[in-house]
């Protein structure tokens, strides 16, 4: 099985400490996927970073000693940076995102052929990289397509979502337990389009809408939450690995919850 991950690889810059770790939704997902999918499965990453040595080097070291096939263009400019503050209790607070070279990066012909050959294409979309996402979605895809609507809690653009539902098989959304109206709207859309929508709700657990069926999973209790950064990326990797093996939706939700619970007990989006 070939899993192709297209999107952002960058740096998570923690404030006020100034600590920097390799991050990015796509990078986080791919590193978890390399562990969650089978050894016989290929994991590919398509992205772009800047040509400044420090941040770019940090991103590349994040893939060192993994089995991930990296197709990461180095362009003139800055590597993407997510600025983060950890609130009391371990909840992440995304302060600012600098998309850097992703503002003008578009996949080339080689990447398009790789995307076309994928059994599973996984990509995020959020406001700063929407043009890149739009260009990717114009490519031909033979396998399943999973999209993380990463900033849907802040920008719930249902028109944009629905405009792509003919090309998307699985969609992920990170919301909160209080977002009852958007959750209800997503449930209705999943039923109308007969799609699989997965909604993570932080400490409220997770839900999945598979056509007209609804599944729920409680969050796995942990003794101490350190940093919730990357929990959704880990959840998606475990969920999709289980889903692509043919497991039922309830089992996929549980697998995602277990991995997410491990990630939030340490600093950074990926276990050492």
C-alpha cells in the first residue's frame, strides 16, 4: 500500500521558552503513519521548506532514521513556522503561523504522478495554504483521499468543504464539545453525501459520522497532559491505518484515541 502525504512540514516554535521542534501537520502524520501502517506499506511526504539552514535542517532531521520517502523541495525563502504557547493544563494555543515558502509552492509533475499512484492521499487544508490545497485537489487521484480541515474550528467554511466532497472520501475536523451546531451540520453533510467524517473533541473524545451512522469514543484518561500539539495528527494516522486494514469505525476511533493519549503526555508532536 502506498500512502502519500502532501502539505506542511515546518518548525514548532514554543513561546516563551524559544524551544524549536520539527512539526507540521503533514510531517507529524507521516512520522506516526510510519509506525502505524505495516512495514510493507510505503509512506511518502511531498512538501517544501526554505533554504535557510537552521529551520530547514531541523525539518530534515525530523525524518532521520525513519522509513519515510521524502520529496521535499528546498525553495528560496523561509521554512514554515507555527508559534505555540502551552496553557496551564497542557492545552496548545496556536499564536501565529508563518507559511513561508508554502505560500507559493505547488506540486510538480513528478509529485502529481506520485499522488496519482497513491492508495491513500492524505493532506491538510487551512487558510494559509488553501491555494496549494486547491492545486493539489485538481490532480488525478486513483486511491482514497483523506483531508484534515485543520482550522475548521476557527474558520468553519462549509461552502469550501462541500465544493470538494465529490473528491474526498474521509474528512477530519478538530472541534470542541461546545461546537454543537457545526457538529450537527457535519453529521447532516456526511449523511447527504454518504461520506466518513471524523470529529475530534479534545477531552470530549471523538465522533465519526459514516453516512447515516454515528459512532462515539471517549478520550483515553491520562495522568498528566503536557502538550496537546499534534494529538489530532496522531489520531488521524492511527485511525487511517486501522481503516485501511478494513477495521470497523468504532475500532478505528479507539485506535486513534489510544495514540493521541500517548502524544499529549510529552512535549512535542511526536514521541521520541
